[in-house]
C-alpha cells in the first residue's frame, strides 16, 4: 500500500515487512496481540501470549468474586482498587480479542470459564459459607 510515495514499512522507518492487520477471525501465530511486535512470528511467544490472555481472564473472574465486607474507609479504598484492577484487566483481555485471532479468543473464553468454575460457581464444593452463600473469596475487614 502506498501513501504519498511511501510504503507502510518505510513510514515507520523500518525495512522489515509490514504485518497484516486482520479484521476477521483468523487462525495463526503471526500477528500482534496488544503490543507492536508481540508475539510476532515466533511460536513460543504466541504460546506465551495465549497463556497471558488465559491468566488475565482467570484473574478477571477471581477479582469479580472477591468481596470486601466492611464500611470502613480502608475497605472502601480496597474495593475501589480491586474494581480498578478488574476493569483494567477486562479491558486488556478485550483489546487482546481485537486481534481477531481464534487462539486468543479460545484462551480468553477458556480462562473465563475456568475462573468461573473455580471462583464463582457451585460446581466445586466448599465455595459457600453458612452465612448467606458468599464465595470463599470474600474478605471481611
């Protein structure tokens, strides 16, 4: 693609071949997820990216299940910090999904499902308390 006599690689000052930006779902390790050049064309970095998306998705579910039960000012600040981290991680997962990579999509959905089963559902026993059925992630201050 030319723009004012320059190709995409020359505009960035690099002689490397430009990467294609996908706007439909695709399956493959070549592409960008969140950062320029990451994972690039290396299989190991692609697998690391999938693991990072999976872990971030599990963390979103975990933070969503944390309950800080108190009306003290410190607890309000803690709830605010937990919420801010939750929203930030959720947005990062969403941005990773915008790579349109099927592997990233599967890693995100699998991470959310795994996190839900572990932290929020009643599938695994022992996650309810006797006093109202709150998950074990609840922190009382």
